């Protein structure tokens, strides 16, 4: 039923940062093969936001590899812990969510995650099923297994404590609560981003405290956002969402820096080590043009979240728009509230920018066009009793017209 130990370990090690303790994992896999029993692989899903991006895909792809090896993946939707809010990397206390919000976000998470995971070999659990039923005595028992000093070893807690920034007691409960999840499902391996290493290690300690064999932990790299600086995040606007259109995905990948291409090729497009090495060598010696490397990366990522035809279509459209300077095949039409408006008012009303202030900034930067002509003045007006083509930035197009 299962590949050999060496075959499994080669796949599991690929692209990982931490694999702790490796000897324990090998022992678990050997036992799994001998008993013909799959390991339980855990991922905790924080449902504070319902939208997944390709940074999340790094971890989900590793889970898919475990599925392909024959193991059992359990997705823990943190509907209960989501009401606390994961304090990882946060400089202040996060606002609490209701159980209804976390459940709704969790369902959206699941629907998107199955773009990468095999639904028929995926178990979904909600941690309110056990955490919500604990009495206060049981909570006290859980808390007694970890010290404040240990919790303050966490980098974000430590920084906040030293800076005098408030840390609520319930935030200390987050790593303990998600660690209890590992005991509740008897997790063999927990997978997460490198920023989750502390939480995953707490899971090992809590399992031990409750007399359960401790899980091994596996951490994956954090993928940088399209800005190449911060980690990919919806709040920072530097993300590529699972739900983005093929055109949006392709265009966003093409906008990244040349230096980021091989990272996206490896962790966004799930290229093999051999393919990554070949691309990196080609970029270094000049045999591979940076643009061509980005095109290959963009097409692969589009194919993962859509299909091959969509990837080819996105490439063809990109060529028309940016090489041949054509417009997309399909452009929406927005009906304006007045016939005569400034371009600032029009692009803001059409939702092409977040605000008039942003529209003015884009005009100052030379990034707004009407019917192919760059808008030069912030106060420039147009008569929208007839349809005009508006363009903001490189990829946003919209027809605008007033219908009395």
C-alpha cells in the first residue's frame, strides 16, 4: 500500500525547512508500512479570513504529497480558536470573531483547499467539537502544562512584552488550544508554515502531557508577496488568490521581480528540484530569459488553479495586451451616475480604484488612460453620454457610459 521508507522520506523532505525529529518520523513511517496503516497528518486552518492565496498553497501542496503517499490528512478548522485569533506575528490583540463567522470562513477555506487536496481522502474536523465542551477544570489542567516563561519564548509575545504592549491572557491560550487539537485527533505529523513552528512544538508537549505519542512537525517556507518584500497577505494587497481569474493570476506573476521568479516557480508552481535548478542555472548564465521564466511560472500556476486551456488563454491575452498593446477580449461596462464627470470621479465610481485619492495618485503617476490616451490633468473631464474605455494601471479595463 505504501512506498518504501526512502521513497517517502525523499518526497517529504523536498522543499521543507524543518522536519523534527526526523528519526521519530522514520520510525512512524516504518511502523505505518509494517502495519499497513496510514499516518494522521494534521493541518490547522485559521478561519479568520475566508480567502486562500498561493502562499497557503505551499503547505497544502505538501499535504497533497502525503495524501498521494497513502496517508490520512485531517484539516482542523479552528472555528473555536478562531474566536481567540492566532496572535502569531501580530503586534497587538486581534479582534474576536463569532462562531458563526469562523464557521462560514471555514467552509470557504475548505471549498478552496480542495483545489489542491483530494476531497475523498480528506477529513475535516471543527475544534469547537472538543474545545467548546471543556469545563473550567479541564482548561486549568491544560494551562498547567505550560509556563508563562515558555510562552514568552515566542518571538511575537517576547517583543510585545518588552515593548510594554498589552498581551491578553486569552492569547496565551491560543497555542495551548491548538496544541490540544493534536491530542484530540492523535496527530502523527503536523504541517505548517515556518511562522507556526512554536505552535507546532507546543503540540508535541501537550500530547506528551496527556500520555499520547508526540507528533513530528514539518514546516514549509513562507512565500513572499508580489512586492518581493513582505510575506504574501491579503491585507497587504500583495497576494495571488486561489479565486483570481486566469488573467489576474498570470498578470500578477508577470509583475514580480526577476529575483523572485525561481521562488514562485518552486513554491507557487510546485516545480521539481531538477526543474528549479535548471531554471536558476539558465537565468544565471543567460540561456534563459527572465521574461520566459516568468511566463512558464505564470502558466503553470494558472493551470494549477484553473486548467491548461485557461493558462494558454491567459498567456495569449497577455501577449495581446502588453506586447501587441491590445485590450482584453472581455471588458465589463459600468453605468455612471452622470453624463459629465471628471476621470477621477469616473474611475472611482467604477470601482477601478479604492478612492478618489488613489485615482489622483494614479493620474500623477501616468497610470490612467481614456480611450488609449494618458490622462494628464487631475481635473480632466469627459462626456460619458457615449461609451469610453478607461484603463488604470497595466491590467484594469472598464467601459464607462451614462444611460439617462
